[in-house]
């Protein structure tokens, strides 16, 4: 989904706004998210997930073509962890089997005596 598609969806779903106003709202939300993440803070969206800025130290890596060692500089990376609600939407069959009392794949092998 593109930003233009998000704007169209907001325009059609919410109503009461012009398309230009819907675009301004979407841009405003994205700008606020960028500002918060640039400060190193996390964003928690209930029922969706968490955006977290993590810090990676400088480390030694390898050039895949030559195998020569190279230094990878320290940097900040953005990670996303989906909520249980979003995971349930993405994998409805997995949640249904858990609610029926069937063991999950991770607990099936741990019950050996």
C-alpha cells in the first residue's frame, strides 16, 4: 500500500474531509512519527504494534565478494514488533488451534518424559 492509497482510504472511510485535508492529516501523522523516532523514543500503537529505535555498536563484518574484513559503523535501526492482535489477524488459523486446546509446535516436543 502506498501513501497515496492510504490518503484515498482515509478520505473514503472517514468522510467529512476534502482529499487535500486527508492528505494533510496523513502527512501530519507520518511527520509526528518521524520526529518521535528521530528523538530515539518508541511508538506504541495499541492493537497494532511497537516501533522501537535500537542502537547497534560498531562491529567487524566481511565483504561478501572478497571476504576481506571491514568495519560496520555504529548506527540506529528501526524495529517493529507486531501486537498479539495483529499477529492474530495475520495468522488466524494459528490462534484458532490454540483456543481449541491443541498444543503449539513449541510445546509439543517439550513434554517428553
